[in-house]
């Protein structure tokens, strides 16, 4: 594939997705609470709420496993900030979306594109990262953010490319298809 000058380039990293961060932080918090509970195993009654004693008393230092697991989750979360999920490159006549390690590259020919729109996602906290997801006639690419660029081609396909810089991406593509 002969590559010409790159007009627009953006990299989106897997560790920046809010849903994934929330899940990992909830698991780490659970592990640290389990560690604290193992270090303070006596039952407590606070404002009518009874907190039972630590159930695993016959295994010495069982709570340290929770601490190690919590720290491991935090380290993995920090490393995921460096993992590339989608790299978007716009060239003169096509767009290349390069994904996660062994995911296939997706090449979109700009000669077939007739509509470019910058749009906002509906407020939804549970939006998961996707790469080349075909659903109901729409091909989606998303890591994080609130905006996307919608491309429609002459064959009836719709591409939704999530971007942190959707305005710049839409302008770059809009200039090329006119």
C-alpha cells in the first residue's frame, strides 16, 4: 500500500475509557476493603448496621492476597493507558483505521463517501470500546469521548468513528470529498 502524506492522525488508548476505569477501580476498592476487613476481623455495629467478623480466620494472612490483587489491578489499569486501541489516519483518498494488536486494518475509500457529519453520542455511561463492530447497518469504531464522525457511502454503509477531535476529523474529511 503506497502511503501518501498524512492529513489527520489520532491515537486513542484503551485505558481512557470511563466504563473500564470504573470497573477496575470498583474491583480494586473491593480488594482493599477485603484487606482492611481481614486486618480488623472483629464484628462492629455502626448506626444499626451490623458488620460481621472476618469469615476466614483459619488461614493466616489471607487478607494480604486481597492487597496484592488490588495493587495488581491498579498496575494493570496504569499500563492500559499505554495500550493503543485505534489509530486513525486520513490520507488524500482514503482513511486507515488500525486497531488493537492483531486486528485487521480497515481502509475506507473516500471516493465512495458522500456525507460527513460530526455528531454527539447520547448521554450513556455504559459505552464500551469497540473496533469494527457491525450492528444494524452501522460500522462502529469507538474508544472514548462524547463525539463521533458519521460517514455514509454510496453503497448505503454508515461508519461511525469515535474521536477526541471529531471537529478536526470531520473538517479534514469534508475538504477531501468535495
